[in-house]
C-alpha cells in the first residue's frame, strides 16, 4: 500500500473558503504534477513554491501555488506536494479528480499521518497527538496535544525503558556468560531498589496521566436532588442559557438534560437529572431510574438541597445514595434565607460563584499535566498500567526469593508495553538493546 501515491483535500470541503489545499504523497508525486501542473520549472526541487496553472488538457482550471517536498524530508517521509488553489468547492473537487486521473489513489482517513509513522517520521504517540490537536476544543486540550506532538512522551518513557533494559542485560549476561569479567554478578538485593524506584516513577506518570485525561475528556457531572430544589435552574446558570425547563411544578424534568461547561481548571459534562422521590407515575419512575444510573456513572455529583426548607427524609436518602461519590453538597435558594450557608447559592439569580470556585479548586492539581509530559489516552494508560503490573510481579517474586532468571519474562513484558506505547516493539529490538551493551563473545 505504501507504494501507492495518495491524494486528499486537507482543508474543509463543507463550505467554500479562500484557499483549499490538496495534498499528494508518494513516489509518483512529481510525475502526477507534470501531468496536471504547468509552470516555468522543468524539474521540481524540494522545499520550493512554484506558481503556475492546473491544466485539464489544454484548459486552465485554476491559478495555483504548489509547495514541493523531497523524501525523506517531508511530513510523510515520501515525496510530497501541496496544491494551494482557490477554495471553491467545484474547483477543489475538479483538481482532486485530475490528480486521481493522473495516477493518485484517494487517501484513507489518517493515511498521511499513518505513512509518517510507518516511515519513522514520528512515533505512535505523536501520531495520536496530531488528531488530538485537530480535535482540541479548548486551550488546555490543545496544550496537551502540542506537548505530545513534540515527542514529550518518548522523553518521559526513555529513562524507564533504559532502566528495564539495564536490569535485563545484567541478568542475561550473568546467566549466559558467568565467566565474562567485565560484568559484575548482580544480586536480588541490588535489583530490588531499582525495581522500587522504577515503580515510584511509574505511579507518578499514571497520576499525571489521570489529570491529563480529566483535562482532555472532562468530568461526567450529575446534578441531583429531590423535585423542585432548583436543579434545572443550576444547570441553566452554569451553562448561561435556558437549556432546561424551569417551573414551580415539581417533576418538570422527567428525562436527562445535558450540556458542557468549560471552567478554569476543568470541563464538566453536566447532566440535570429527574428529581428522585417516590412516585406512582410510570414516566416519572423511568426518569428517576435514569437519574440513579447517571449518579452511578458520574465522576462528580452536585447534590442540590433547598436552603429555605429543613432537610427531610428524601434529602437524607439522597445524601446516603451519594455518600461514596466524589460530591459537592450545595444549598440553593440562599436568597430566601437570612443565614448564610457554607455552600449557599442562588441558581435563579445566577449567584453560583462559590460553587464554581470550589470545583476549580477541586481540580486545580490537574493543571500539572500541562506543565510536564503526560500520557493522554486510554491506550497509552492501559499499556502503562500493564507495565506497572508486570514490575509489581517482579518485585513480589524477588521478595519471595524467586531466582533472577525466572523474573525475566515479566521484565520483558514491562519493556514491551513501554515500547508499544510508542508503537515500536519486537523481540529483536530488545535483544539488540541488550547485546549492544556488552562485547560478549569477543
């Protein structure tokens, strides 16, 4: 498949724009250009911009600028060209068709970046960061993606990989070449501190990764309370729009109403739930069951109580239901009482600063993920956790007196997981790493 020359429109095809960019990559890139592009140059050089015309036989289609890149110094590592044409949908599609007729194949989703990865221009974490940057919807998500795109995850993992290889190397050489004078005999007591230190570094990486996922994915947040305490008013106040219907009639909300809000330190995926109470109404009961499901799935629960009324049995049941959740208890309708509550708000008057300040403080530590390298998706974190579990097994085996040669499989699995995060592992790679360190067999 890499022998094909591919083409795609890199800019939006939804609506006309000032400029469209049509990207070509592959061994036949310049042959394709010669068939459809007329300019003063006889041959194309790399890192140049050429002015000329896209031609359909003898007909000028558009006046364009074409940027050229020669392998391996291009985004994909292949010969590449980018046609900058006028951004009309008709013109853009016509030029794309001419490229296809000249020998290109329509690129698959993400194929340019896939080729960059396969050609060694970036590792897998950087390739994932390209999509993250495109999809970023706020400055924090963009900052995470830019950090990963710069190769920060490789720099984060390299010391851990180096330490694992060092342990394996010493064990292998001691086992296979006990007579080799340049390598000292390594013991269990020497390896234990190395494994413990490795695990401490790993736990820190996973802690920062948890923060990065909160920044990237946001926090599922359920607003719960009995009927008519102001849950929908709070949702509207947080979103600064009338998303939910607000009336004095209890049970107005019978289904889940959702919306997103970007606070200073976190994005909340808000769910306004139906009021939880006893009812014989079938529709209300379905809504209440959905509310309980939302509570179970929520990462944060905002429990809304009515500051103008005494806490009753329904309130106590709700507090009991959410006691093991990460929660904030707020007293709404603070404007109706004289005494100031510790977490008193008035959702109807949009007086909710105390709540938003508390939420921002709760997630302030997540900003650490923006200041240092961080794993940024579930694939990376799952592999890191598998590597950690393998090293925990190594530690436990050493404590149980298991011979060193029997822990190598878990050490190798930890190394494999770290390299798989970067998208680059095979058994020969590990062997090369090991034996490059020693002149065994000299």
